[in-house]
């Protein structure tokens, strides 16, 4: 079974000994064993090591400081047309230099067998160390994966959970649910 773990629990599974006060530690150790036994194929989103790895108070300055890089390729097709490809991304990637604890958990997760999947965003930040080891997916595989992710998200929200729950809370405090969450 393939399971994508979120940023709230993957570190405890990857490195349970660093969380001695975790009340459910035995459950996390069991999950780790299920991964070792290859009954679960574990995945993580690369966003855990990019935007989520930057402290919220620092995100604006870090994202603002990353110069956007635009690369335009023009290729003649031979039938009097030109194929144009535009790539938009950050000028410089992130590293684990400012977060050695996250790096330790990352290394433990890789050793355990976690695979890193890409969630591309226009001009999104990337971690150069993660890029070296992430699961390479073809465009078709990535498109299929994204369709499935959004299908699951829609079902979660339709059930009144996930972002639906959070946005309802935010809307109680402001017309824009994002601003409302800050007020809540």
C-alpha cells in the first residue's frame, strides 16, 4: 500500500527516538516497522523540505529574496513554426544549512525507504539536496498522481474535513477565510 505522510507525523516515524514524550510513540514505532516490512510504501511531498521548512516568520523574506529565473527555449519544428518552451523557477534553491534537525530526519526517512514526490508550483522554491534524491516521475505519472491527490482532497472537503473545516472557522472571523484564520 502506498501512503503519503504529512508533515505532522513523518519525522516521528522516521526518527522515533527523538520524540520520547510522544504519547502515541508505540503506534509510530509500529508504523515504522510496517514500512521496514515493506507493507507500506512511504511517500513525502517535497514541499516539506521547501516552503514548509522555512519558519513562517521568515517565509516572506526568503521567498522575496529568491530571484525568479525565466528560461525561454525556441526550437524550429521544420514546418515553418517554432516551438517555445518557458520554464519559470527560483534562481537559487534551498539547502538544509539552516535546519540541521530537519536534515537528520530527512536522512532517516530516506534510509527507512521514504520516497520524495514533487508537487510543482510555478516559480516554486526547491531544495537542491531533495532534488538529487526525489522520485523521478514522467509527466503522465505526475499528472495521474495530481489528479488522484485532488480527487482525495475533494472527498475530504466534501465530508466537511480538511480545508473545508479550516475555511469554515476562518469565515466566522473574516470574509476571507485566510485572514479569518489569522484572527481566529
